[in-house]
C-alpha cells in the first residue's frame, strides 16, 4: 500500500530523527493530580492534596509537623491522607514527593509550550470529561425516557436527598412541581424520612427518585431500604454504578462528580436531573402544558419574577 503524504512525512521524520520521539514525562503537578485523583478523598484531605500540588517543590521536604501547620490540619490527618492515596505512611509519601520535586529541578522541559492549567481550570476539565461520558450514555436515551414516564405516573412522587445531596433533590423537586401535581421532598433522615416514605406509599405512590452523592450517607442507604420494603421502586442518581446504594435501587443513573476542588461539583448529576425532568414533561404533554400555563398566570398575577 502506498503511504499517504502525511504518513510519508511522519516516516521521514522518524528516520531522520533516529525514530519516534519518546513520550514526555508528566510534570510533577500532573503526576500528583493523577496520584490524588484515584481515591475518594474527604474535603480535609483534598486541602492537603491541593497544597501539595501547588507547593510540591517546598512541601516535599517538610516534616509532618510542618506540613500539618502549613495546611491547617492535624498530624494524624496527614497520616490518614498518605494512607488514603496508597502509601504506608507520610515518610513513604514524602519520598515520592521528593523524587517529583528533584525531577522538576533537573530542568526537564514541559511536555508542550502550553501553560499547565491551574486548579480551577483542571476542575473544569474534569467536569467536561464527566459531561462527555454522560453524552455517550445519552446516545441511547431509552432508559431515561422509560424512568421519566414512570416518575410522571407516580402520584405522589417522592424525591429523596440527604446531607450534601439535598441541593440536587431540591432542584429536581422545585422543577418537578411545575409539571407534576404531587411531589414530596424528603431531606431529613431517620424516622422523619421513614414516615414520609411510608405515607407516600399509602397515598398511592410507586416511585422514589433518590440522590446520593459522595460522601455517601448511611441514612440514604437505610431510607432506600425502607422505601423498597414499603413497596416503592427506587431510581438512584449517584456517582457509582456498583456498591451498597446501587444494590438497593431498581434503576441506577451513574454520573461522575467533579472532585478536583475541596468540595465536589455536580455538572453531570444536574444535567441528568434535567434529562429526567424533560422525560417527565414529554410523558404527559397535555398535563405539562396545562400546569405550566397555570403557573405562569399565577407568577404574573403575584409578580414572582422581575421583568426583563
């Protein structure tokens, strides 16, 4: 086969340069991000990770006492962080940090002339990747459409979100009330949640939409078990397709969360929520139209919103 002009130029370049160029070593910052991205870190541990990423040349030679003081955490917190990212303790982590810091001092060039992204840009990049994954999942929207129809038919429809997941549950419930006649929001765990779930089932409800973002609350797992025991089906929006929470759900929508910053960001879960809301509106277009029209009249009558 005759090579294309592009292939011919690439072959000629490889010959004259003695072969393909070796892959550039990742920068210390990139190496640390890759190291810290794997495990699920608590907000306090992320503060340590951010400090190390931003100050690796200096932090690599700090004692555990000095590092704890710089970050504003306890020494045991530093030890737990080292263990969480895969090291036997802080000495082993510091050894790795020192190797990265020394490699940077050796004058190794960056992989390209493009400036490295800062932490905020890296967080946006991670969320873009989450959205790209969600876009691929939406290539076949049948499951979203099917669950949206089921949620639309459930009356009442219960929306569950505890601890950090409260904001996602409130967003969904606020919008769903515009198109559904009976949406019940549960944002408190324990017996309060149990009462609400049992009452929802007694009132004829068939589905619960649950949100469970990291760090996953034990209360969420218990509430989902109560819901299923009562005869409710559970659709779950979370970040993991496997695990105890997924085991208790009838349908799982696993969407990535942004974990680059001290607290998670939820671009993909919010978009998943909007997709389910869209499916609900399409499931009963006449009811949707009537309720939205009625709401707009009330909003105008009482001046809910500022005029553009």
